[in-house]
């Protein structure tokens, strides 16, 4: 074990050999002190990025990144400062009542002062606009789950119950990944999905995702051109890979499933 | 005792936490802010590894998409958003570089901002860390490249990282290093 600890720096730089990776992954998962040391080395290692030659990034890159972000927005975005998910749900339910109450309040405020009432209405109007936007986004998501051009795969470990499902909406050209009871990927790691076809020698990456602290995820991932180019995809598999994903699986799949139509 | 080399610009830890909270909340402006802080650096990193501007652009775009998509899962005590982002960019760039770039990036890139710190390392330390970081080589591959033993490379990597840490940050800030100025 002490020999493995000496490899903390190499591990932080992903400079360990495949034969020692599993043991180091296990040590990293079990040993908080080793994790802290690796994290500290990763922080130092990150500075190496500044050793690269300074170049100007293309001016359009920023817009491209923001545009891409809009297409991969997580469905289960975390609570905003305005309301927790539960509170937001209640808010959606009671929103019409609150709007009505706001109208009543308006009359009262009119007696005491029109300006205060106007401020309250503006605030409520803003909240309602946000709720409408969120509902529209959820409607789009629900639509993505359904339709004649949707395939689904249930991913499971062996004969166990599935712990993830992936919906492939061909019309919208997106995957919707729903995961549950999958531990959050360790530091520096990510889960990666693979499209597997008999016609191909190697699996094709479908994208990466991670789960939250509760082991859940609901993510929309655009379908890449590599995957769209496959005529028939029989299987889907999930592996744990270094952050950012790998060009090919580096381990035996943890979860596997067969694609089927949603009908 | 050599003077510490000032670390390049970065966000203080509390800014990092606020930015992460905004990313988790789905605030696109936070992503723009993250790009404004680190976009040029990670693009330079991607380009140094891939040697191909379109691939570098694609890598950086996908890395920011990863951060955006997985921000809610980011819970690494002591870790910064920059370390996460640059680690993702490096992994993607190493995976996507063409075979021709593999040979050229196995050589250290032209050093710029971190040159002072790197130059203060012993040759085997500097070569080991550069081959690992920019070349994506494992320690056995580095050992073969340098004609050293794997143990020597493991020791050199550890020593290099410890010395870089000491050179770029004062000892008092090792736990939560804070970047103080541009080189």
C-alpha cells in the first residue's frame, strides 16, 4: 500500500499504467488522506496549462460554447435562489391562486398606495414568466421522451434491475439519460455511454454524464455524427472513464442493455 | 529558498464557489464568466496537445459543455473549477489528438508563463512532468523515453509536483492556494 501512495503524483497526472490503475482507484476511493494528496497534486498539475504557449482563442468560440450549453442543459437543474424544486412544484400548482391573490392585494394596496401594488404585480409577473418558461422547458423534455421516433434502452448490471435508461429521440436528435442509484463518479472520472453495433469493430461514444450526490441524473445529450452514422445499433453500455471521456472503453462495461422501440 | 513564482491569474476560492452555484442553477452568464476567466488558457492547452485549431476548438467546447452539464455533481473538497476544467480539456485533447500530434506533443511545448517554475526543476523532473501532462504518457512510457527506471520517474513526478507547488505558491497557502498575480 505504501508503494501505491508513492504514486499519488503520477496518479494525479493520469500517468499510471493500466496494470496499477485499478489498485490506485481503489485506494483513492477508500483513503481520504490519499484523496486529499491527489487533489492537491491535481491542483498543481492544473497549472501546467499555463505552460502552454499563449494563443488567442477564436472570437466565435465563446458564442459556440454558450450555444452548445443551451443544447445540453440539464433537465434537473438545481434549485435557484427563488425556490427549491419542491417549493417550485408547489408554486406551479398555486401560481394561479397567487396571481388571483395578487389581484386582490392590488385592490387593497390601491387603497394604501398604488405604487406598492404595482411593484408587487411586477414581481409576480416576473415569477409567472419564469414558471411559464420552466413549464415550457419541461414540456419539451416530456415530448422528447415520447413520439414515434423514440427508442429506449434499460441499462442494468447483469440480471439486476436497471439503474439507467437512455431515450433516443431521432426527431430531436438527442439522448435523454436518466440514471438512478448510480454512485457519483469519483474525482477525475465520468460515466460514458457507448453505442455498440455488430457492424462496427469498436463501440462509439454517445457522451458522458455524472450523477449527483443522490446517485441520480437526468441529462439531455446531443447525438453525435459518429452515432448517427451507424445503421443499426444493438446495444448500449456504460463504463467509468477519465474526466472528459475516452476514445474507447477502458474497462468492462458496468451496465449494458438492448435498444428497443418505446411502443 | 527560492522566491515563489506568482501563479497565473485565477478566481479566488469564494468566487469559485459562487460561480459554481450559478452554474448549478443554470445561469448561462456564469458559463460565460468561466470562459472569460479561463477560455484562452484552456484553448492554448488544447492547441498545444492537439496541434490542430479545429480539434482544439471542439475540445474546449465539449469541455465547457461537460462542466455545464455536470456542475451539479462537482463536489471535490479543495478542488477548483479551473483544475476540473483544465483536467477535462487535457483528457479530451489527449484522446482526440491525431497520431502526428502525439509525436510532437511528446516534446515539451514552448514554455511561457510557467517557464520560470519549470526551469527551476531538475531536468528529469521537468521532462517527466511535461511528458506526462502534455504527452499523456504513463510512467513506464516516460521511463522508456528518458532511459530511466519507473521508480525514478515516479519519484521525479512526485518531486516535480511538490517543487512546483512550492514555487508557485507560498507555503502558507498550500491547502487552498490562491493565485496572486500574473507572471
